[in-house]
C-alpha cells in the first residue's frame, strides 16, 4: 500500500467531525503522510509529496485493511456506512473474554475487493504457469516471490550486495548481484541509507511471475487466514529490516501475523479483486498493485 493511497483513504475517514470518528482506525507512524489543515473542525488531514507518495505504509492492522476494502467496494464514498460494510462487516469486529477475536473469517460473497486468502497470495507471488521444469513439463512454483529458486539479494536499489540466503548478513559487495528487495537490511551496513526511505517499485526489474512488484520487502502483507484458536490472522512476505527475510520469502512460509487489531511498523497489505485473470482462470483473482505488512502479511 502506497502512502498516497493511504492518505486518500485516511482523509476520507478522518477529515470529519470528532463526533463522527470511525472505529479501529489509527494513523500510522511509518509512511509518507504529512499532516495538513483539515477541512472541518475536529478533523485530521494529510498530504504527500511526489517522493513520499510512493513510500510503503506500515502500522496497518488487519481491521484497518478490511475497512479499506469496504471503502473501495463502496466506490470511495465518504458516508460512514461506506467504511463499515461491503467486503467485511465491521460490527463483527470484537473479542471474547478469552482473548479470541469475533471478526468474520472471510469476505462477504459479492465483495469487489478483499484481503487475499493465503492461497491467493501464494499463487500471485509464487505460481508460474510458464515455469520450465527439468522433466520437460511447464508450470510450477518458484521458491521465492522474485520468480527465482534462489533467495533474493537484499539491500538498497541499484547497489551491488552480498548474494542472499539464510544466515547471510546483507552488506555492500562490489562483486555481488544488484539488490533485489528492500528487506533484511538497515543503515548499519549501508551507511547513509535507510530501508524506510525506499519507494515502492524501486526494484523495477524484480517481480513475481504475474508482474507484481515488492512481493519481497517493504512490509509483510496480511492475508485472510486465521489460526484455529482465533487469536491471530496470518501474514506473508518479508519486511524492511527483519533479519528473517530469506525465510519469510520462501514458498509456503506464513509468518506469525497477530491479532486483527495489531499495528506494527512492518505490517501492511495488498488487495485482491474479482477482475478476470486471462490465461489462468484457476487463479480466481486479479492481483493489482496496492501495498501493506509484518512478520506473519498484501495483494492489489
């Protein structure tokens, strides 16, 4: 999810009288939004620059992502009801005395946009109908969401870095490959650089088999899946400075995610939509390019 997209959503949700404030929504701290003058007393409003508009947005809870889907489903209307139902019924959002959540488990039938299921996220990030196999067959799964069976090299875009892999500490290496994802590194080994200032789309030549950018790096991305105890939703993909990036980017790995109200710097999401997917109908979902994430993970 870009900061520009999230600013548009938050202005619609927040630039309203204080007595009309919506539940479950909290401004993120890791994004490119810049607070500006609201249009109504008691409201809040943000803007972006041309540079900050493409920064990823962290601190997004699963519930906030669900309300964004409702807003899209309702054509970005600003009436209160547009945020509270459509893809997900916000009136179900709660918890039991035992600490389980009561949020509906899957999106409404007929939803136009939703948080992708784990199966949808995996297919969009890893499945390639044209993948060549050693036995002469075509079609299969890449181990990493960068259309590769080799772990990405992590670091600032345009810089030669150490080859990726479990246990490899990202660092500059003039003889190494160009960095492929914004994950697993920080300013300690890359002086003068910060993973939080890298815009989405900065690794333009690195995509999933379906052409999705940033399926590795940025933020981890929420999915619909919940654990059996109903104490956590799942998330997939690596994030910013997390040292577990190679493991988080592996096929079939789902992170720890968290309770649907959890907001941490490394959690965002991607949007799934019911648009056709030409040439591969079993994917069953059109994947467009929004963004969001954390350690347990997005699709649009």
